[in-house]
């Protein structure tokens, strides 16, 4: 006997379901009771295999494949592990908007997840949540046909995923064996394929780690490694979970030196991967500041941040620079390569997430005497900082205000007048009157007082008026 299902406005209706709903009547075909809509034209009778095979429910082929025969798979587990972005709408419970695991149908012909509709009833509702019709029968009927469709569809996807995972694990093992023996172009090709597999499959990452792939790939990095091999090896490593031992191994001076070379001379993708890997290594407690106390590293990093043709490097570049700034031994070196003025000039063109990072770095560097001097000597420091007050976020306002305070304290007469002319007094009044952090309000009051020292009361009050566009 062929299983049959109705696709209609009420979803999928279980075979043999005789409802009390007046417009819904059962019919018989070939000895099988089939649910159908009488005269509405909405109902379409489909057998189960056709529904799946023909893609009516988004299936990938009829039946459950491979190892499913004789093996009972847990539907809940399959749904959780697959975590699919697109699922046939008829599988979704209208209440929770999640795939149904125990679908039941009401007298109105609408189907829901059992636990969800029972909760609805327990809240005192005796209506159909979808149609809002009052229920003349509060019983629920298991929709076994729909359950079978859901189970079959998810089983197909799940077993296909498992098969692919097994294939991926086997291929990863083969590639790791190849890397142990191959040299030259064969090694590069193996790394390229491994990079693609690791980037696409979480199971591949786990296999690489479990089979000792991290130490194997790390061993390929050294003073005589070509950039072709090094760039592919780093592209794999940056996507892996590295334990403490692996990070310590990668912190060897010769390996860091290779990363720095590629940060300066590699492709944009390679530069970004080197940046991300170095930042990952810096998370290790045993990381030594000497590893990043490199003029060449910082210069390469600033080149990446300033590259207007490849803006995808700005965020990872600033993120690493932020991490480096937290090491006091390196801060002076950052200032010495001209990073302060370069970052100030970049501010107007940065996206909010990058902007906050850049301001954080400048604020940290302003704690150094040479950092303050560099900020003061940059003509756009004050106008750019004033413009950013109360504009992007409270954090940006905080950093900009701190930088302005450092500069104005360094040269009160010179910088305060420039700041006031740029509209600082009016912006500070906005901060004071806003609902932001009390510490920011206090700092604004102090800076406003500092700026007023060079003016008479009448003139300074006129400077505080909102006669210009503040934004």
C-alpha cells in the first residue's frame, strides 16, 4: 500500500485522518483512505516517494541511503547536528518555527509540534494558533505520514553528511601522509588541497589535529622554507585549534621571522593569515615581547592597514597592532615608525569597528611622551578627534576625549585654541548634557575648563554656542 500525503493550505495531513471540520472530507482511492480538500482545489495528493524524489519537499532523492537500513537514527540528534539553514516549510512548527519531531494535527487540519500545541492549550487557549478558529475538538492526532517524511528527509541529509565526513577524514589522512614524503610542487599542491578541505569542513580540522598534523605542518616552517610552501602552511595552521605546545613551537624565532617576511612580501591573503596567526600566538601566556619587537613586523603591519586597494586587511592588521600595543616594550617602536600620524590620517575613512581599534591604539600611545608629541605634531589630530565626539559610540568618544586631553595638557595655549576653533567647546557641552558615563562627563568638564583659560568669559561663551553643524 502506497503512503499518501496531502499538500494544502493546512500543511501535510495524515492518511486516514477523519476530521470534524465541515470542509474537510476523506475520500477513497484504490482501497486507501486519502485526506483531500473537497472542491477547494488546494489539495494535491502525492505519494511519499514522489514527494521526496521530485523535490516537492526539497529532498535529494528517494529513500534513506547507505547505512540507514536497519539502523534507527535519532531525529533530534540529526536535526541538531545538521543545523541546516533551509528546511522545507511544511516541516516547521508554526509556533516555534523549528523542525517538528512529533507532529500532531488538530481538527482544523493544521499541524504542530506536540509539546508546543500542548503548551498552548495549557495557557488556556482553545483555538488553532494559525487560523485562530475555535476548536470543536481539542484532541490531537499524530501525523505519522508527516513524521515519516521529516524522518526520511533528515536521514538522507544526515547519512550523506556522515559519508562525506568519512571521505574527508580519509582524504585528510592521505594528504598528511603525502606531506611527510613529498617535496617541491607536490608538497605545495598537498597543502593547497588541505587548506581548502580544512576551511570547508570542521571534521577535517579535527582530523588534522588528532593525527598530529599541526606539528607536521609547523615543521615545514623554517629559515629555508620557500614563501610558496610557507604561505600555504600558514593558511592551514591559522584555521586550526592550536594547543599550548603547538603555539610554543610556532614562536621559535626562525618561524616568526618567516611570518614577518611573508607579511611584507606575500599576497594580501598571506599577509592577513600571517597577521591572524601571530595574534593567535600572542594569546599564549609564554609569549615573549621580543618576538614582536621587530621594526620590519610593524612596518609590514602598517602597510597592510594603509592598503586602500585591499581593505579586508585593515581590521586584522589593526587587531594585531592593538595586541602589540599592550606590550609596553614595543610601544615606543610603534611611535618611531610614524604609526601615530598614519593612523590619524586614516581615521575619516575607517568603518566603525576599525575606527574603535585605531582610537584605542592612539589612546594607548598617547600615554608615552613621544606619543603625545607625535599626536600634537599631526595637524589633523585635533579636528579629527573633535569630529568623532558623540558621533560613533561611547567608546570612541571616550578614546577621542582622552587623546584630546593628552594633547591639550601638553601644549595648553597652542592646542586649546585650535580645539575650540574646531568646535570642541560645543561638543564638550553635548557630552556633559548627555546620558553617557559620569567619568566622561567629568573629563569633559575638566577639558572645557582647560580650554576656557585662554579666552574671556564673553568670547568663550560665544564659542560654546551651537552655531555650527556639530556632526
